[in-house]
């Protein structure tokens, strides 16, 4: 593969050095030098490998349209510290890696774009550095890791994640046990209509069903129910909703549950008491139409203020975790592009990193088991240094998107706790259809967001069963190796395997391969009313519906045997 320097407009000196090329993995170092500190213009490096057996694109940010794309309509992976990660892959029709490119630097704004050249049938791949304005620099370097091994696509992803962790300095944060247990998250079920007594009552119903933490979302800090952010920034409890936050936390602890609070990290509204104090230290300023601004973390005063907000809440209220939201809203614009001697950090990405490292360290010093949640798109290698819970982005009542994003996140998140978006459904839906919401997130930690008291009894029974099943088998579901087929089709079947045990989820593919395992569980998420059980002759089986009620039992007698399993039901084979 040859490399071409493109878009060089600012007098930079660029060198491309081949470091190693062994076993199908090539490492290439890109270095940029300037004679004096310079805000770099975008720098594009081009590669044009032949398109041989390339069928689809896999990328954390190219999620739903994974076709190859042409050179004039490229598939683009955008990456910066607070959004996604620099990884982009071409996959064969049978799910093998064909070209996986990762960049060592997960902080700097970078894009990776691919598209087919119609005149040559080669893959046009461009890696562009400095896609968003960064601070002046004299020298910059990064490593390109290009993997062309003929291995399952998910193994190539796993290896790139290990490379970031072990070779690039992105050591993940410690994950406490409670971060890996089901939670009741109140956003979809309550929105801003929060009251201490209501939440305590909800927790009394949640704990027996298998939920161990409650996440109190937006609304605890404002009287308003209009879902705006105009009062954000002070982060004081609203006494009409929470007369005494410490007492509320103590009451939830007495039930046996942990408590997390939501914060929108960058936002400060014009009605906040601290707005005037920070009005000259903002990235995005207020206008007649926009009444919510964005802090500039390049000011130490801003960082210290935010760190103390979270630390005081954890210490004074006894919180077990924080949900830190919207950090991808830190983007340079307007007056923030001008110089200001009051800033102690010039690079925005460095400032976000410093803020989040210091938040993590301050909270861990108070509570070593603290839980810190981030959500898509802020889920990359850098975020894993200070976040131990990574959640799927909002997709209410959307089991397809939840399942797709859970699997994507599992591939890129190592041992960090991957959480579903909050699971919700309509109380008048069928119990099987409601159960699909649980099936879709089975390979991540469930977050539930329904008002339990309003659920029909069969829905409660289903929820209790699925959470108990998940808890019993979470060592396989969370810690086992996850593989999934047909990524271009939002995955047709997935399987987590560990120590001879396997848990399949059939989405559209109903063939369950049993031969390699001593124990198999298969969950039917397809619209087929049966599963095809292969290579399990002589093994016994039980079929349960989505509420855990046994429907059938027997012994497998054929090499491929068709066994009736209802929607959201399960078959246990051993």
C-alpha cells in the first residue's frame, strides 16, 4: 500500500515512516512539523488498497447504513476525544476482516473516510487529521495501525481495542460491581416530573424485580417541567421535589439500592445564578433565541467549579454515581476561537481530558466504588479512562437500535460496563412484544424505564423473569466472548460464550450451532415460531416462554431438529 499526502496548505513538513509490517498488521507513523507554533489546517493522508472481497463497512459511528459507498459519497468515521473513536473497517460477505484502520490518537479530531473508485475498483481511504480547530503546535505524530488479516471482523475490533489499552496509553477505569447490575433509570418513565416520595416508592417496587440502582435524571435541579436547560449550571436540588437530598439517598439505600444523579456537564443557562460569573468563560454564548450556553473547560476556574459541584454532591449527599451528559457539546466556535491569556490550557481536547481525569480522581478519592456513566457518542478509548459505564444513545422503545448499539459497544468497550438505553414499552403492548425490549439488550446491562405500578401483571412477571435470568447468566452474557453475524444487517444472530457455555440470540437467523458447547441457551427474537437445533443429538431440552413458564421438554433426536420456541421465549439444552 502506498501513502499519499493530500491537502497540505500550511507549510507543514510531513513524514510517513513504516515502523513494522508483520503477520498482516502494518504500523505507520505520521509526523507533522512546523517552524513555529501553528494552528494546523486539515491534513489528509490517502491510501488506495485494492477492493478484494470487500462487502460492507463497520465503524462505531457508521451504524445503520453500512454499504461500501462510492468515492463521491464516502462512508466517514468522525472521531475526537468526546465523540466516537478512530476505527474504520471493511468486512467481507462472510464476516471476515479485509481492511481495519485504527489511529493511536483518540483525542485529536480525526476522520477516516472510504469509498470505491469506479475506475480502478480500489478502495479510496483518506485519514484526515485536525478536522476541527485545535491549539497551535510545532509537532504532532500518530500511528496508523492497518490490519488486513483474514480473521472474523469482531476479532479485529477486539485486537484494536487491546492495542489502544496496552500500547497507546488508554488504560480503562476500574469497573465497580454495581455498574454491572440492572438499574431503574427514570428518564422515560418520569422525565422531569420527579418527587422524592414517588422515587422511593418506585424503588420499593424495583428492588424485588432485580434492579439495584436508581438513576435520577434531568429534573431534580429545576422546578420547570419543560425539558429545557435554561436553569442548568448551579446544580442545586429543587426543594419542592427533594426537600432533603441526603435524606432521599438514605431512604433509597435503606431499600438496598444505589443512587446516581444526572448532570449536563457543559451547559449553563442564562437563569443560573452563576451565569454572570462565567459569562466571559464560555464556548457558546447566549443569544435572543438561545438561552443555554456551553462552558469553556480551558479555564481552570471552570474546571474547578465543575469538579467541586460533583465532588460535593457525592460527599454531602452520599451518591453512588453520576451520569455525566453532553460532553460532545464542547466544540470550539465564535469567540472561543480567539486568544485569551486567562486560559491555562489552549487545546480544547486536552482541557476536556484534564477535566474528566480530575473529576474521576476526585470522585474516586471520596468513593472508590463510584459509578460514572457516559453515553454514545462519547464512548471511545479516552472516555474509558474515566467512565466505567458506557450507555447506548437514546432510542426509546426501539429494540432494533438498542440491540445494534449494544453489540457495537460491546465490541469496542473491553471490560467497561456496557449499558442499554433505558428500556421502555407501552403497557397495552403484548407481553411477548414488550419482552423483545429485554431480549434486544441481553448482552449489556439492563436499564429499565417503565412505571412498574402501572404494568399489567404478565408484564411484571416477564420483567422479573428476564432480570433474574440475566443476573443468573451475566458471567456469560457480560464476560464471555461476544460474536455476531451479518453486521451489515444489524446482526442476524449473536452468541456469548464462556467455559463451554453459550447463550445465543436469534434475530433473523434461527440455526443454533450446539456442537462445541456443553450447555446452550437460545433466545428466540425472530418472528419464526421455532428454532433449528444443530448437533445436539441425545441432549435434553426445556422450552420456556418469556415469563419463565415451561412449555415443553424432551430430548434432541435429529442432527438438525426444529423445535417450537415462542417469540421472546428460550430453549435450554444440555
